[in-house]
C-alpha cells in the first residue's frame, strides 16, 4: 500500500501528486487537501450564503487580471522591442506589481507569530445554572476558529522560544461572535493596562540593535520585571517548563481575567475560564527547545497542522471556576480582579462545560490565520466583563489595533471574522466596505426606512444587556486597591507546587536568562526578588550566576499550601498523534518495519520511518515510504524511538540515541539493536528503555510509558 493510499504521515503539500512535467492542458483549480477548509460562507452582514467555499475561491482554468480579462503571458513585461524599455502602458505589470507591493499588512505588535485551525465546540449543557449564553445550552454545536501564538517574537521568529503563548478562540454563535482571548499562563505581568506598553517595550528586542529576537533573556526585560515586582508570578510561570510547551496541542488555556456571567433567572456569578487539553500538559526540555529552533523553527506550526491532517485533531475541555458575585469580588482572600493572581483548583474546582475539537486546517494562511481579529469586547448575552483594570484597557486596545492592521472599521466583514447571525448595525462606508447596504436612513430614530432597525427587547434572551453591577461610592484617583500589593505569596505557591525536577528546570531557566544580561546590577536585583519567593530558589540561581545569595527584604511566607494541579509531572495522558521514529538499517527485515508501522498507527500514533537512504520499504504487497533519512532526521521532532533489528551503528544513530536519552524520551529496541544500546551504557533495566526480543511487547510497553510524556524516573536514576 502506497503512502498516497494510506496518508498516515502528514505534511504532503498538495491534494494530488504533481506531474513530472509542467502541465499544459487547461483544468480547473485543484481542491484543497481533505484536512483543509476555509470559513463557512456567509454574507458580509452575517446571513448564510448560497455560495460554497469553492465559489469563493479562485475560479476557472485561465490566468486573468483582477477584473477577469484572460492573459496569454505573465512572464514578460510589455517592452518597446525585445531589448527596449518597458512601457508604462503595461497595465498587467502595474496591477501585478502594485498588488505585490501591498500584499503585506502590519504585523501584530504582540502575538505576531501564530497558527490556527477550524473546529467545533459542543456544549455539555452544564452551564445553565451560571449563564444563559446560548452556545452553552445542552448539545449546542458552535463553529470555532482558534489561533495559538507566541507573544514577543515577530512573524519570522522561531516557535519554540521561551515565551507566553496566546490561546484565542472565536465562537460563531447564533447570538453573535464571542471571543475568548487568553493565554497558556493564567496570570499576567501587569495589573493595569496602562503598563502594557512598558512590559512590551521591555520584552521586545532592544531598540538600538533590534536584538534579541523572540527572547526574554536580555537586560531590558529583566530590568523591568526586577523593578516591577507585580510581574514576579508571571515570570515564575514563564521560567518554568510552561514557557517551552511541547505543542500547541499540549497547552492549557486560561481566560486570565474574571468575567461576570448571568443565568436566565438573573442571578450573577464570577467565573474564570479554563481550557484543559485532552492530550495533557507537556513541555520541551530547554536544550531540546533550543535545538528545535535551529532544526525546525516552525515546529509548533507544523505539529498542529500535521496532527489534524493525520486525524489526531486536538481537543480541549472548556471549564470554569465559579465564585459568588459578592461586593468585595474576592474568594478565600484572593482578589478576583487582580490578573496576577490565580485561585487554586483545590479551592475552586474547574467545572466542565463542553469540548472543543480542532479538525480542519485553514486553506489560506493569510485570509484566515493572519486576518482573524479577536477582541475581548466581542461578548454574547450571559457573559460580561468585570472591572479588572487590565481587561478594561484591553477593550480599547484590541479594537484600535484592528483598525490599523486591517485597514479600517470594516474588518468584521472579512470572511474569517463574519458573524453567523443577522447583522444590522447601521454602520456605513469606510475602507473595504463590501456589504451592499440599503435604505436611506442609517440613523435612529427614523421613519424613512420604516423605523428599521428596531431596538431589541431587554427581556429577550438573545439581547445583549450589560449585566447590572452596583459601583460603590468612590472618588477619581490613580491608585490600585491594597489587595493588589501582595506580589510574592502566589509565586511561592507556584514554586512549592512543582516537583523537584520541575523546580530544577525553573531555577536553570532563571540562571540561563539572567546569565544573558550584561548588567550585574540587574542580575543581583532579580535574585533579590526571588529571595522573597523562596530562599532555596534564590540560592540555586545565585550560585549559578556566581553571586552571593541575598537576604529577602520581604521574608517568604510560611503558611502557603502547594497546589498539585500546577505540576505537569505524575499524570498519564492519551498518546494520540505522538510521532514515533522507526529507525531501520540496511540489514533490517522489511516485514518487521511493516509490523511496527501498523502497530504504531493502530494505536493512534504517527509512525515515521527512518532509513539510511530515501525510497520505500517493501515487503510482499505492502510498502511504506521512508519519511526521514539519517541526514534529515532530528531527535527533537519525535516523541519516542523504536530501533528495529538491523539498525546500523553510525554517527547519526549515535546522535539520535544520546539525545533521546538526555531528553528523557522513551526508547524501544529489538534484536541486535538492544546490543547496540549497551555500547552507550543503556540497558533494558533503565527507566524508559524497552529492549525486548518481541516487537509487539516492546511497542506496547513504549506506548504505556509514553502516556507519562517523558521518562521522569531517569532524572533520579
């Protein structure tokens, strides 16, 4: 069976195998691949369109101008003779070059590098007690578009940098678009949006040299956060393994802020949104992340698209922590309006509301992933904002950004942003207006248009009504509440909640990052901040930097309880979509390779065959393609390895084995490959190593081990 007949391994660029020679017989455009899809066709005003996605794509067999005139040549400018000057009258040249000159739009200031996919959210119907939001009613299916991103880097930066990741989901509900715009870290660096330009300017490359790109390991970042101690909690998360996720598919998502919700009876609650990945929360080893950035800067982008194409579409369960809507807006002494604080799940369990499944890749990256416009003010009945000062500022910033990036106020009419319900906003004109608005009276009140559009009834569940909230007597002032002043107790809880190996990784990250700073004053200042979190953490980092461990100005609290939910280690997860390298040699039996390939694929994992040279491995009527050669494979792109009997001992194989061992990856082997392992001091008794005579046993044990993500026991061995 060819790889065309069984496309287990994703990544093929087109929907059909290309011809060897350039095709010359006219034909219609090829369809997209099976895993690809554009936005569901709607009109600019939100009505279902009779167009299909094919109708909205490029049409016809012939090359044309933008106005539809057929062209016989697009390789040569119109000139005065074959060697003469190009003529100004060449309208096709001018149209083609002009469009090219303007085909880039301003990149996002933050979250510039992102990847996205289409999917569906299915509600469990368990939210009725807390919110009347229609998309959370029982068994309601809602189309979604989710974009993941890194924060600091440019569009051309690498994926696997140490950074916060964005997790933004657009729900196309029947009551309008709802955007849940969050991150993979539940807290933020700042408590008030007025500081947002400061943290971004500090984290971005230095303005004089425009370096370093997509990194927080530099002086301006640490200068800011060491002086601005409310950033300590977020910094702890970013320096932990959470800062280098294994995959977008393996990230938690958080709404960060507290939102106010209202049920059909008018009762209000405060909630925090959570996304829980079905694949588990996993990270890269720091050395591995650095290698990935060199071997495959598109690692996260490729992983998401490949998983969907391979049929392992990622899933997340949406849940909420629910709190009473008390006047103090606190819970167990934690200020719910402070975006630098979390509420431990042990105090407020996450209540599941529904399942998100991403199952279709975009058919055009620019049209969809690049032009999608999120905004925390895109709300639906039953969900409203709170007075969180960071959230309040975001309500202005996101809209203002879209006006600049997407050329004007009509960005909601781009196909990826169009609502899936009737739109009658009375907005007119502006750049890129594509709706054909009718009527003569775009104002209220009017009689010339028969009074249309009419205000909706406030008692209608489909009407967005701001949730009533009493504002206490106050005075105008630039000040935060005293409850915002505790900057250390929650970072301490995070530190105490980690396992020893995670704590070591976090301390190593601080040591690495601060070690990249030129100014020793900044290093000393940040270590002093860490001393108020935990004296052992400060000692570990100070020792790595060659500094004296400081005495904390604010002694660490001794009454902080850990939250086990914050650790990534010690749980078991599904292995769907994990990539397993089948390492073969010139002496490997082809039938063994086919058996291993089938066993891995049947388990829902993705087999990647690795051989000394390209081509196919054939046994009888079965055949599988060689996906990687010794020269093109990298340990960092795979989750585990099976070394088949006959895999040769080469420099490249030695590198695979030693890197996989060092990065705590699972290794299975059979036959003489087990003997080869012993040459590196790796035995069948080592944690995460399965050297077995029987292929089936070796792969079954590898699958079981992989559910832990990494062979953590190897750290202690």
